[in-house]
C-alpha cells in the first residue's frame, strides 16, 4: 500500500475529486452531533472521510474480481432517483458469496439526508431547515424541496405510526429504565392551532389540537427536599416531601379536523402506552393530571381511572382567585381570602369541598348579578372536582400536583412551532410536523425512521 500524504494536503488535493464519494459519507453523519463545535467537527469529519476513502482506493482494486456479477436497481426517493449497485460472486447454486457493500449513486439525497430534513423541519421552519442543511451539504435544496420532503416524510411516518409500531418503539425506549420507574403520570391538554379557512388561504380559523404526555418518574430522592409556597400571613416555603427524578417523557400530538383512523391516533396511542407500560413496569403507580377540560378528563379517566385523577393545582388556584375577585369588592380582602384558601388547599385534606360550600353560600347572598353568576360558576368548578383536589394527600405521597410537563408539551408542539407569525396550517401538513415533532421530543424518532427505511428498502435489498 502506498504511503498516505499529510492530511492537510489530502484535503486540498482530493476533496474536489472525491466529492461524489464524500457527499454521501458526510450526509450520513447525524446532524445533531454536528451542531456543537460545528467548524471543528465538520473539518474532522472531512479528514476522516478522506482518509478512509483514500485507504480503500489504495488497498482495493478499482474493478471487482473476475467473475463478479453486478446487480443494479433503482428507487424513486423524495428528492430524485437513487441507483443501487451491488457486486458479488455466485456459487454453483447461484447464491451470492461475499458480496461487496452496495453503492448509491444518482440524483437526489440518501435516506440519511431525508431523515435530517424531516428531523430538522419538526424543530424549525422551512427557511431555517434549508439554511441549516446548506451548512453541512454540498447540495443546496430549495425551500420548496425541503418543505415537500419534510411533509411527505412526516405524513409517511404518521401513517405508519400505528399502535403496533408504537408498542415496540416504546418498549425499546423504556426497557433500560423500567426497573427504576415508580410513578407514571398521564396528562392531557389541548392547544389552539391556526388553520387555513375555506374562503382564503390567509384566513385563520382556530381549532384545538390534542396533546397527551406520559411522564415516567423514579422513587422519591431523600437527598432532594420538595417544597411548596404558602401565603399564610407571609410568604414562606414549606417542606412537603421529596422530589422524584424524571426518567422519560413520551408525547403524543394530533392536529384538529382530522378524519378517519387518524382522528383516533392519540387515543389509540394512549391505550397502547398504558398496556405496554403496565407490562414493563408492573411495580409503578399511575396518576392522571389535567386542567379540568372535558376531553382531557375523559382521556385520563379511560387510562388511569377517575379515582387516580388530579386537577392541576395551578389551574385550581387561578379559579380560586377569580372567585375571590368576584366575591369581594375590596382587592385586599380578595387577595387575603385567596391566600388563606390556597394555603388550606395545600395543607388540609377535604378543603376543596369546603371551598365549594363557602362559595355557594356567598353566591346566595350576593346582590350584584354578574358577581353572583361568576361566584356560582366557580363554586360549581370546585364542587365537580373536589375529589380530584386532594393536594395535601398527593403531596404527602410524593405525587404530582402540577401539569407543567403537559403544558410544556403543548408549547413545544403547538405554540413554538405552529403559531408562527402569519402561519396557517392544513390538516395534512400540520399533522406531519406535529407528529414528527412528537417523535423527536419523545426520543422515538430514530426507531420510527429505521422502521420506515427498512420497510421501504427491504424489497430492493432482498432482490440484491
């Protein structure tokens, strides 16, 4: 084998000549690893790829050995036509013997680049995705191409993401930590999505998209005390138990105005999640948590049962403040009453029922019709959910009383990505982005993509 020249001179003299070979190699590198220290990482990747290609060129003949057979087949990808070439020899029975790795040529991009487009588009706009891709690839795809590929791949992933696929992906994600899971919290919420109206593409119609989360927590950690803020006379912190480590969070998202089987995707995913996690973590306790909406409560009750559902404390505190403002004309009296009742909700069992009774009595004596109606409405809120507002008991059991992770998931899936300035969405494109983003946030994207690629290319690879 010939001696390799210095790496710096290799880059200068061979990059242009080897760019058709280097581009697929570079495109197969995970972009997430290139985001940090991009310049140095990219330079090292080019040097390593150049060294590997040069060594192969010097150590292997340019043509296959005599008698080798060539198998060529083509695949229509999202960005163009890919040509696969495979070389190998056959024995007397016609079976392949020691085939060389298949090569990819032709226009367009590899499956790795399509993966990066779909992954990036879930996190960024089309413009931002296109700009990021140009940093790492010689090819410069247009905005239209990036958007089309992202939507096509996102829709394909959503179509294939059945409960049958979700189960194995979830199992692979949870299996390494299954023994550590002590509490599983299921939350549900909705967020308004700007949809395109029928009259004009610029017209907005706001509809509610659905988001469900499952947070897996470990046992309480005695080294990390847990506190709540009380306002009993003065603001102070009170120790109420211990914090739990968050081991994983799985997010399911779905656009509104969907028809057919896709309209039940979230509900089907939650059922599969419940079945899978029960088998993997039989020792875990289940808890439901939501803000009091009808659909979230239905989803949580169908999964963990109404006896294990908790109404988010911070929503309850906001309703308590609204009741105080409606009941008292004096703002200082309203704040004092709110602070007292808020503290009692956190420290005394059965306080929600007593709050509901007090609000009902006060509503009967109010003379202002508007205030009477508002206080009566808030009394009904606490009456209906008194059994799910046992915050003192939940805190004593080191359980969760706030739906922060579900609210954060709504923000990640809908507010940050879909509520861009001037943006409107159709059901197909929005669902492609929201579903892909759900996979990324849940750290299930890699497994879902591998399954998709295997299904797409399996017939061709088998033929080769």
